[in-house]
């Protein structure tokens, strides 16, 4: 019996299904891709430890990576459509796309892919399958470490999706997501509030978080939905500091989907006003940690022998 197709072997068939330019449901793409790979009915019943069918898990990873690399887009949840970049990728690798091919494709300076999509593919093993990104010496890891690695890879995938969705929504949505995150982190206090400022004439401030009922302690927020591969420099931070001074504020948070240049970070650390810079990578990580924009899909219980039971 031939081994089951690995997750990366599902990428070319998935793009082939999408090559008609129409929007397809993930379920239909999975089944059609499995048909192209000659996955039998019996093989489609095989499951991974979580109980999910192996072929579905692997094809889902393929779709996730294709979307993160810019080869496919998600106009609505659970549905995909090929992009011009995806057509190019399929034309270059009609017989199969490897992770090495995808890494090279994402790094193409002429393609409209992002810095974060490339970073999310670094260190991922070509034979990972439904497990996590695997380091070179996996035999040195204990089972718990394998679980931690699996969670780390899942979080990396979710983080990339979060950034893409935040960037794809309008500025008002992003500003509200930023305030929701700050409140979820506990900075609103027990009776605090968070509000967005007017979109025009906001004075360089996008949101205000009152940490107490009377608003005696406030955090001023700047939320910028920039391109994921953009770099925010010192001038933008200087303008934010100026806006803080205009509001007689001594602390503020600048959150963006992009990155901060070294000059921007150095300047933020040098001014008396307390300015916290949160880039896209950290924002996505905090959203996962504090449960903003994500939900728990599965809870894993790890057991050990109860020594008291045997005493």
C-alpha cells in the first residue's frame, strides 16, 4: 500500500481544483484534491489522535499555507479562491509543490507576499504532516515537548491568519480590535472603559482607555493597519508622542500590523513619555494569549500516575 499523501502533496491538487477561478468551499476542495491524489475511501476513514480524518487534516494545512503564501485567498470564512500568484505557482510546479518551492515562492521579490508569510514558513519541516514544525533531532524530545511544538506551530498558523484578517478589514474594525485586546489584557480595570475617537480630526489618537470609573488614569492608543511587510519609522512615533503631549498624556500604546524600525524603537525608549510599541507579531501573539479573535478548538489533557493512589 502506498503511503498516505503528505500535507504538502495536497497543495498542487488544491490549486488545480481552484484553477477555474471560482470560490470553493474548503470541504469540496479537500474531497476533490483527495480524488486527484487517488486517496481511497478506506484511507479517508483513517484518523489522527484527535479523531479528525488524516486526509482532511493534511489538506487543511495545505490550504492554510497556500493562503498564507498568497497563492489563495479567503473571501469568506471556509471558502477559497485562487490568486494570480497561485496560478503562477501552479504553472511553475504542475506536478507537485514542495515546502521548499513554497518558501522560494513567498520570497519572490516580484510577488505580492508578505514578510510574515515568509517568516511563518521558516523552520518548518517538509515531512511535518499533521504534527508541528519539527526540529532536526526529534528523537531527543520527550512526548510533552512534542505537544508543545505542535501547539507552537498551530499558534504560528493562527497568528498569520489573524494578521491577514486584521489587515483585510477596514480601519474601524482594526481600531476596535486593538481596544478589545487592551481591555482583555486587564488595562481597563474593573470599571474602566475603552472608546474609539472620531475617524477624522482625532488629533493622532485612535482610542482612549480609562483605567478607572472617573477616567483619572488614561491610556492613549494609536492603531495603524499598515501593510504587513511595511516598516514604521521614527517620524510616525514622533508624531504620536506629539499627540500625547497635546493631550497632556504621559503614556501611550502604538499598535500596528506592520513592523517598527530600529530608529523608531530607539526613539520610543529615549523620550520621557512612556510609549509602548506593539508590532504585528506581538499583537497576534497577545490576541491568542488573551482570547481575542480566537476560540478554543480542542482541549488536551495530559495525565500522569497518581502516586497517592498507590500509597
